[in-house]
């Protein structure tokens, strides 16, 4: 029965590849992009040009891969400009948690329907191939443009023992710190304020944690997101807003590579895990935190976002916080004090 389900999934994947080919022909050809991601290659093959902006702006800071021995090829298209819509061999009662599709999701073949954009992603881990389909590029919200294909990247990298984690990272060529915590904890404020101080950004929201001694943090996306109040506290961000006409409850999105390319960092050794906390004080102060506190801030917000997470994910995150010191960072009203406090942690 399991083999039958996998055979059905493989047949559907082949059907999607044929749909993509027809879409590419209808769109007049293929737009190819290639990015180096933590020593591997991410290859995008887009049918036409409609998805170039939505799927590549946040990846534009990544250098071309040095080698292509370990590569993931993503074939992507939209229906609006190609007239090609895939057949869905499942019903409404087949949707599961995180958008997983029953009968089409296991450790090697991962199919997810993303409700934010009403798009389909399907990853074949063994083939090193993925499919992305959306009805129209206009359906893709800015928060998905800020971290495109993150479910595919997570599943692909997790099979290699590397985790896409929900965290920010900032540092220098000598190392970086990982800022962890739930949404609204202050990761973006701390990261962007530290960049204004002269440090460099690896990530605002998602980055790759590569096991090692010490662990290494690798950048995937150059985008940052903040609520409107950050624009009042960090006015240097205002000219960078990519979605000025957003709804009041949406975050502002910034594609940093387009404005601050010299403030970005691709990889760095991890020096510490930091848990930011809002504080009524004026300045910013760091204090030692337990590994349990750091893991509690990192693991749930990562595992609950990614359908391919499993027990091995938790074990790797546990090892990550075990191998470096952990700190609380109490952030006060003076955002100018954040950068020096983080720089002191890096120096320490």
C-alpha cells in the first residue's frame, strides 16, 4: 500500500513536470537562475518571466554556486500567463496540518498546499527536484516573497542534516550571533539596529544552521520585515519599503540587497545564541541564559513552521544550543545601544 501511494506520488510529479514544460513553451521559454546555498546549488527554472520578481528578489545576494554536485532544481510556473493549470488528484478532506496533502507527503516526497498564496509546492528529495505552481504571481503576498520556496529549502536541506531555522543572524567576518524567539520578540529590531551600528546581516527571519564545531550560519534570504512602529524608531528603513500600500496589519518588507548590499554577510561561524526581550529600561543589557531557555525560544518557532520537521530536527537544534553560549538580550528604548551590546557579545 505504501509503495502504491509512492508510485502515485511519483506519477503525479512526472505529470507536473510535463505541465511545466507546456507552460514554458506557452510562455516563450525558460528563465534560469542559480544560487549557492550553504555549499549546494539551488537552480530555478521559471516558465517565462512572471515569477522572476516574486521568487528571486530575496535570493539576489547569493553568489552563483562554486560547484553543482549537490543541487536542487525547482521548476516553477503560473497559470495566468501560460494557461496551464495542474490537475489535483486529491479532495478537500485530504489537506492536513501545515497544508500537507494526504497520500502525497512522506520523508522522500513532500507535497504542501500554501494557503497564503494558494500555491502548490512538491519536493522529491531523492531526485533533487521540486515543483512550484501558483495561479497568478499577483496572488503571492509580500511575506512569501521575503522567503520564497522556504518549505522546499527546508525539506531539501533537512535531508542533508542542515536546518532552515526561524531566527535572525547578525555579525561580522569573525562570527555571528543567532537571535531566536517567537514572532514579535524583537529579532528584527535588534538585527536592523545592529546593522545601523556597522554589523552585517545574515538573516532577519530564516537562515541555515550547518552542524560543526563551531556550527556555521548561512544566509538564504536578504529580505527583512517589521511592523510599522519600527519605521518610527529606525527611520533609515523608510526609503527601503517594498510594499508601501500594504494593509495596516501587514509588515513592511525590505529587500536589503537592493539598498544595503555591503551590510550583508553570506556565512559566519556561530558564537552565541541570543534571546531578545523587550525591556522598560533605556539601554540594552546582556545576561547569561540557560541552554533550555535558548532551545525553548528556537525549537518551537522553527519546528511548527515546517512540515518536514521531525525528531532529528529537534536533536540538531539541541546540539546547536549545546555547542555555543546563550544569552538574554534585554532591549530598551534606546535602539542605538543594541549594536554595541551585540558587538560586545561577539568580542566576548
